[in-house]
C-alpha cells in the first residue's frame, strides 16, 4: 500500500496516485518483456481518496484503505480501478470507463468504480468537472472584480490567493474567470519553480498549491 498526501499533502495527490499506478503497469510490462522465459507478473491496483488517521507506528485507520483493498479485489489483472471520489478529483486528466456500482464488504453504501485506461493528455481538470454553485465567497469575488476593473483601466494588478491544499483556491479562480464573460482579456497559465502549481494562471496539471497568483491584463483585442 502506498499513501499520497502523507506526510505532506499536495493538491494533486489523487492524480499522482493514478499516474503512479499506470507507471507500475508499464514497469511490469517492461520487466515481463525482459524476462520472457519466466512467468509473467501482473498487478491489480485500486485507489480511493479521503481522510485517514495514522498513528505513531504508521498504522492506518479509516475507510479509505478498506475500500481500496475491496476495490482492488474486484480489479482485473493489469488494470487500475478508482472510486468515484478519485474520479471526481482526476476527471479530464485520464481516459476512464465506468465499471458500475458495487457492494463492498464492510462498506455501508454502494461504491461506484471506474477503470483508468490512460492519461488523456488534457491539462485542465476543471473543464471536466461538474461544479456546484459557489457559496460564501461574495467578498473575495467582489475584491477580484475590483482588481479586474483597475486592470482594465490600465493599472496593473497582482492578487495572491493563499490557503491550505483543498481550501478552494482553484475554485475561486474558476468562478472569477467565468465572470469575465466576453470582455476582451488575456488569460495566462504557467507553472512556477517554488511551488507545485500557480493557478489562475492554471498549470498543466490543473491543481493549486499553498499560494496562488492571479494576474489581470486588459487586451487590445
């Protein structure tokens, strides 16, 4: 069992886990090619996402390891199976097929499973997600819109959005971007060297880190 997000959590832990799983299968395939005279090795991999408790000895408590183990038992050899909680985190980043809802031992509710086929090559997770309405961020959105108006008037602006992973920095930036509508503007995206990602300004992997930068520029278009 491998943990992603412990001891240090990152915004794209689910994505990293899925990519690692696919890499394991590629490594095993290469090993089998090199050892054709020996029995082939195959793995079943399953991934779940959620909070766990880890004690000082490293023992893990929570539903996540149990669900992952039960889902792994249902996986076919050479496949990667993820739960709906993982799929929501990586939607758009991988080609996936639905494998139906399953009753898992020790789990009170049915669990929807998906099989990860391959990386999609897409760089934007948000474009594939079904976003719920943003609630309780009126003040932050209003501040961003004020900065945007100043940028449109020719006054360059820089906004830093700071918070713990998973707090909703990317979601806030997505909402702001959606409100720009048809107003001509330039939207730049890139990665930075001191942080995993720099949304809003979205990175190729679509995540966010502890602090996010947001630049607004008016466009002559």
